[in-house]
C-alpha cells in the first residue's frame, strides 16, 4: 500500500485551512504562552537551532504536534513561527498583502504619526481580508502585544519585534540594496506601530471559537482544496474552453438532462 501524500501544512497559505485559522499559528503561539516565553530576553530575536526548527516544521508539515519536545527551547519555537511566515512570503503569499504597505506607508512617512488616523486606516485595510487571514493576523499581533508589554524584562519593544519579524511577513520586490533598506525601514515602522497600538486595535476583537481548528477537523484538510486564486484561474479556463471552437462539454453541463453535445461553440440560453 502506498503512503498517503504529505499534506504540506507548513507551507500552506493562511487561507488554505478550510476557512479556519492555520493550526500552525495557533499551536505555536499556544505553546509559547504555555512556556511563558514572553519573559525570555530576546524572544523572536535570538535564533533557535536550525536543525530543531527543521524538525518542528517537518512534523507540523504532516499535522498537529500532540506533545512538544522540551528539548526544543523557546527561541526555537518562536523562530519556527517566523519560518512559517517566511516560507509563505517566499511562495508569494505573505501574511501582509501589498495593500498593507501601499495604504499605511504614507501615514508613517512623517516623524509625527497621527495614531487615530493610523488605527482607522489599518482597520479599513484589514476589513478587506478574508476571515482566516484577518484573524490569523489578529491572533499573532495580540501575542506580540503580550510580549511587548514585558519589554522592560525581555527587551523586546514594538520596534525590536518589528525589526525581527516584519521581513518575514511583507514581500520585498526586486530593488537595489539602498531601495530595499528604505523599504524595510518603512515596513518595520508600520508593523511596530501596529504592535504599539495593539491594545486599541485588537483588545475588543475576539477570535471566534469556530475558526480554531479542532483535532477531528484536521483529516478533512488532507485533500488540499484550491485557494481563491486557483479557483479563479480554473473558472477562467473553463469559460475559455466553453467559448472555444473545439467542441467541449464541461462536466456541469454534461450531466444536465436533455443536454446535447454541441457541434458549435456553446452559447448559453438567454
């Protein structure tokens, strides 16, 4: 009997978990909270062991980890979460789509930022996201706010957290080194401001329980479904074939009682 294919959970988009929040994000954050990792000096800044990060990511690629190995230190767990976001970005689907930078970068261009305007614009941008993406961001930033609240002991201010994390959640176009440095600085400022204003932005936002994946729902994700971009491509392709000079019968039409195979391009009835 052949082995079941690897579901590749670790490299999936946040929108590819059956309409729910990625269990990789929720589980890693839950483990960090369980360990009180926010009290660790340099959490998210200090690098964990690369070999152990690979070990965790490979396990998560196949499904939920039932019990975390205590040999995986807190920095390793935190860096695995960063790696998850980095892998998404490298695949062209960063946690923060380009609209985040496009809409918010003008607001942080001056030295004096209007916090009320920043909050309003951020909420407006986030309102355009799908529930899985929106609540993944909320869940993540809420935890970073917890970490930043302990900055006197862990040294991880909103600015320090942003410097360590924003390169993993924003996309960086092909630019020269000077342009990339300027772009990264703006991205850092945007994300730092989100963490700084995290209480105002997200304290009233509750992540719906129904968006948290339960153990019995994981098997349903084994057969990967098309994401929204793939679905649109498929529908565009099907529409093109319908209009083709080559007779073609889409399966949704072939099953209609009384439908006859056309000898000319399909024309829907008006």
